[in-house]
């Protein structure tokens, strides 16, 4: 973050930089919801040529980017809504836009798209649902560590997919990384280290650019769902570890496209089972 801040020529500490990113009008260029949605569509266009090199199998389920409906936008987060297995209903990436003129481009739009949409949740969930060779309980199963782990791993593919070239977008991605690191501390702190709700909220606000309302909502979610925040990072770290292991082990025989296809082919599963499956795949290569 320090390096990216210096690249932009900003004079001041990180805290001042965060304030600048949140408040400067130049980071709020949109006048209409359509402009915001088009910016996300541009991200999809940018990554498309590189996706073909990184995935041999892609979903048949159609994909759309839509504005979250007005009746729920104020309290909604950006989210992915899965399509139907037969493809008659598309997978939809929803963006809440209450006021387009306050929509901030530095909020990590690129990393958000990679996680919630492509190749994150849309690829993983659609490929799993479309695989008729799996029994139904596996086609529609969910294991957070692998499912969210995959989406979080997808964020790390930004540079390989042609994104994160703009320092402010990269700062947004780093902000997301920082948020995940903080979550590991507060999730384990609340449930294992006697951290209080108030201590967790303060820790979150001290270590990332988040409002008090935002921190309260996050911390109360972790209080209600123990281990959920932990599972994202555990899954992503495992996928990154496996990729690094096979790149080293297989050398020139390693294909990133084949690795991704194998990883997603059989849907979500516990990480120990995933590792056994992937080790067997690597042995065959």
C-alpha cells in the first residue's frame, strides 16, 4: 500500500491517503447507474481474452450485470445470484447503486468483479451445477472454505487477467486483502481469544479504511457465524499453495488452464478431499 501510494505521487501518510480516496470528487465520476454498470462491463471485456488462456471449460449458463432493485439497494451488498442449472435464468452480478454520483471507483471494483462474478462465483457455481455426472447432492452442495476460497483466489488473478494496472484499482484490491487479514484476527479473537465486540470493532477501524457503521455490521456478522471469515482465507491459501506446489513439481508440464479446470470440475468439497483429488491429478500429469 505504501508503494502504491508513493507511485501516485501522494504526499502524506496512509491514513490521509485513505481519506483522499474516500472523499476526492475525481473518484466519483459517474452521473447515472448505467455508467456504473458499463464500468463493470468494461472490466469483463478487459479480462475476456486472458480468461481463454486460463480456463479450458467455461460455463454455458448466461451471465448478466444488473443494478440491485431499489427496494433493497440501501441495505444490500454487491452479490452474485446463481443461474438455473438448465441456463434458462442467467447468473446475475448485482450492484447496489443508491446514488451514482457517490459511487466511488476506488472501492475495489476490479477485485469485486473477479470475486463475485467472473471467474469467481459465476464460474465455480455454474460449472458445478452444469455437471450432470455429479449426484444432485453434490451439484447443489456448498462448502464455504472451497467456494469462497475460490472466489478469493480469483481476486489474486487480477494482474494475470490484465487488471490492476491502475494504481487506485490496485489499492482497492489491496484494501480487500487487508480486510481479509483483519477478519482472521477478529474471527479467531471473538471465538477463541476472549476479544469483546467493542475491541473487535476498534481493531477493525484501526487497521483498515472502514466506517464505524461498516465495522459494526461486519463484526456482528462474524459473531453470528463463527469461522465464516476464517474459511474464505483458509480456502484461498490452500488453492494458492496447491498451485505453487504443482508449478514447482511439474515444471513445463504444468498447465494453469488444466489446473483450474480440474479444480472446478467436481464442485465444492472439503479442502482435505480437494487436496487428495488434486494430488492424484498432478501425479497423472
